[in-house]
């Protein structure tokens, strides 16, 4: 049973990354474009240059898209996790101690989900893995040529 679950791990991690990225992207789109209820629940938007909501909207939109696609996953997730930690401690936590009381559940969950992706990477189904495979295939003939010509290869 464990071996079967372990073999599915990269694919489940990839699906996790896609869902988290999509949900994060939706928060950014709501803030910046007024879709899905908008920033205020009534279709309102925030300006891109306003602090901190405008900046968080850009991080959510771009970071969510990158995480969803699995492109630069670790870097995008690191920035997104930091943004959500900031949001929790500066916006939500002063209102009350627990996320249930201060409305910071989504910020806390996104912070930890993105932090997990920093350490696990994109898993399967991501552009990171596709580019790594292509890059490895292109480099392998050169590497083997250099190894044959190098006197240290023996």
C-alpha cells in the first residue's frame, strides 16, 4: 500500500500545486479585476500601486499563475508564502489571536501551502519538470563528449 501511494506522490503533489495556484490566482484576479466578487465582495477593485492590497493582488495573480503552471515554482511559492505571512501578521493577527477569530484562515493556509511547495517543488505535471527534461536531454551529448575528451574522465 505504501509503495503504491509513494508512486502517486509526484502526481498528487502536482495536482495540489495546480489547485493552490489557481485559488491564489483567483484572489489576485478578484482584487485587481473585480471578478469573482471583487476586492470588496461587490465587484470593487484596488489600484496596483496601493500598499499593501495592490501589491498583494499582483503577487497573488502572478505568483498564483506561476505556481499553477509549475514554472519557477519554488521562487514564486517563496514570495507568495512571505506575502501571506505578512498579510496574516500585519492585517489579520492584530484583530485577534486565532485565525478563526481574525478572518486570517486563508492567509495562514496559503502561507503554509506555498511554504510546503518551496521545499517539495512542482511535482509532476509542471513546466519546471518539462524544461528540466529538455535541458537534460540537450546537455547529455555535450557532457558525454567532454567526458570522453577529458584526461580526468579515465
